[in-house]
């Protein structure tokens, strides 16, 4: 069944298919980091390629959804809102692909006192993404309830958790960036710049997921 066929049944079912591919990208982030921290070039290249493959599938679904979305179609939500959700989902996959590409540039060491914080940082980023996936999965139920009732409360609680966790992620990103700077004597200039870009890009994954969630919050508040 094509995405167009899925979309004709429900635009939210099509978003679910796209989000599955997005999560196929982000689920590989922990093993990507593990390979990078171990300077395992072969696995870095392999995992980065897998992420890129799923990012390409995400793009294909995104394009099919957009092509199946004429301006005159009747939908339970505004066309612009749906396009914004799609763009944010796409940004999650794009940022994850960017992360993989960055890690293929060169392998660099990282001070031991930073490794534990990196692990917690990545963990929180993925919590934000997975909570966002739960929200997407709830949209069909929300539509059936006409975006009202206890179903709305369930989604609102998820959205609150996303905002809370993303805020924690921002704090981890700040502290991690500060620690990397404080260890600059152990890193050459190019390694320092690469690490800062990696941290920024990883945080960008959570930012994109939160942006998607906030768009959904606007929909259910209307």
C-alpha cells in the first residue's frame, strides 16, 4: 500500500508511517556515539549509512504526503499545521543524518570526565523523540474524539513531558559544551570544533521534536 492510499484513509496514519522512519534514524544514535567514542571507523561508516538510508525513506514519504495534499482537501486539521508537523519530523531525520556525517569526518578522543554526561545527554534527546512518536500515534484517537475529552488530556500530558525533558536536554547541552571547553587543552582545534558541532547537532534533534510537539499543542488548543 502506498502512502497516498494510507493518506486517503487518514493523514495521521501517513504521519505515523513517516515517524516510524524518523525513529529508525534516531534509534541508531546510541550505537553511533558508541562507535565514535571507541574510534571504530568501520561501524561509524556503517551506522551513518543506515541512518542516511532511513532519512532518504523519510524524504520519500514526506514528498508523497505533500503531493497527496491538495489545498482543497478536507481535513480535520489545517493544511498549514500538517505541513509544519511534516517539516519538523523531517528536521529530526535531517539532524540525525547530519550527526552521522559529522562523525565520519575524523575520530577524536574525548576526556573521560565527559563520557558519562554525553550518555545522559543522548538519553534525554531520545526520550524527547520517543515521546513525540507517542504523540503522533495518539493523533488518530484524538481525531476520533474530535480533539476533545480525556484523549486531549493524555496528549497534553505527553506534550508537557516533551517540553520538560527538552528543557533538561538544553541544560545538559550547556553543561556538556562547557565541560568540552574546559578540556580544550586535551583537544586540538579541529577536534574541539567538531565536538562542539556534534553536541549542537545532537541537541538539534530534540529541538526539532519539541517544535513538532508545540505545533500539535497549537492544534489541540484551537
